[in-house]
C-alpha cells in the first residue's frame, strides 16, 4: 500500500435541475480537484457525471493528468443516482484490484446531487446500499452532498455514515459553501488520518 496517496471518485449530478448552478458546479469540482492535487502525495481520479444515464468522464487518472471540468458539463434530463453510484463504485473496485501493493492508502467517494433518484434502470437502492456498506467496511470514505431532499434519510438508506453528510440549499451560495466544506473535510482527513471524513457543520445555506 502506498502511504499518503488517494483514489478519489467524484459522482456529480448533471441532471436538468443543476442548470441554475451550472457554473458553480463546474467551479466547485475544479476547486476540489485543485485542492487535492495540491495536497501532495499521489492521487488518482475518477469522475462520473449523470442525468438519466451515468457517464464516466475519466477513470483512475493521475491527478497531474486530469483536466478541469469545462463547457461539456451541460445539465439536462433526469436523475439516475443509483446507476451512477453503482457504476462509479464498481469501476473504482476494479481499478483497485489491479494495483496490488500499489493500492492507495485512502479511497474517497464524493456524491453531489440536488435531486431525488427517478431514472435508474440497472441498480436498486438495496443493491447500492450493500455495495457502499461493503466498501466502507474495507475502509473507503463516502461523502454525500444533497439538496432538495432529506439528505440524512437518503444517505442512511444508501448505507452512508451520518458524519459524512452535508445538506445544502439549492442555491449558488449553498452549493459553493457545500463544496468548501467538502474541500476542507477531505483535506483534513488526508492530513490527520482521522477514521472518518468529518465536517465542521452539517447544513450549508
């Protein structure tokens, strides 16, 4: 295992309801990327965006090779949240299995959505919850940033621990603050090696 290294998988909502904060979503991901690359140590990145289908933008790419998210991030359509999580987590698992002793010390999955699941065809809630529970038992960290829903209930149904949940207002300011919390908490986890990603507060408004 490589110490002070991380595989970070970011699952970003690209459904139609994100259109009003399109630029903030793009800038939020790019800021998160820059913070983690600047942390030092080796990082690999996977980005999955989703509307009614999940789209893998890149998978297990070294941080130095990742391009910032650009104009091709264009929200539309519905919200296949379960399919996106299932696809992203299984891709991350598959990559880890190829690494052997080169496996990173930290595996972090960030999920950002502003809407309820309404379009998945491949994965169910129960299947995703089982996948996440098994991954957390293996030491993975999951972060859930949710708006327009009871994020606590949704994330709990997915098997995500409460300390890694931020409920944000569906506004430009709410999204910006939620991403600031994600950046702070992830950097703090990697720096201090806490047992779990923790947030300074639980609601971003």
